[in-house]
C-alpha cells in the first residue's frame, strides 16, 4: 500500500474528522469566551473596583529606554486569562453534566419486551379467563 493510499485511509476515518471539527469549534468558542471576558465581564468588575482596567495592570521591572521597550509583569492580562479559564471550565462542566443526564435517561428507559414475550403474556391472560 502506498503512502498516499495510507494517508487517504487515515483522513477518511470518522474520528479524525470529528477531532478536526472539535478543534475548530473549540478555537471559535475560545474567541467567544475571550470577548465575553474582556468586553462584557471585566469592565463592570473594573468599575466596581474603582475604575480599574485589568488590561493595563502591570508591574514595571525596567522602564523603556529609547527603542528598548519596558520590561513588565502583566498581571492584569493574567487575571483576564484566569477568568476566561474558569468560564470555559464551567461551561464544559455544564455541557458534560447535561450529556450525562441525557445518557442516564436513555439508559433508564426500559426496553420493550420482545414480541414473543408479549404474545406469550397475551396467551397466558387468555388462558386465565
């Protein structure tokens, strides 16, 4: 089997395509969460804390000198990233929880008895009469 044929077989597997779709959707979801945190959640939190803008919060280690930029620890960006992480983790938790609840409902639904068992039950009931 040639290299190209093996590659085609690899790509045509369902789980590879599912993984690719999951990665693309995950990246898009990450952008949505990033915007949610930076544009909607953080401004009111900053306002409640006295007009603090988390994006600009940093500790400068060395001031800028000429063409050399300043060296700083950007802890405000880190706070934003932490909040994004907790939001994503919570949403994933809710999705997994909903999936597990749906799966439990499917498992607890009793399967209908086979046709032969239903027929035997009807015969038994008729014989009792």
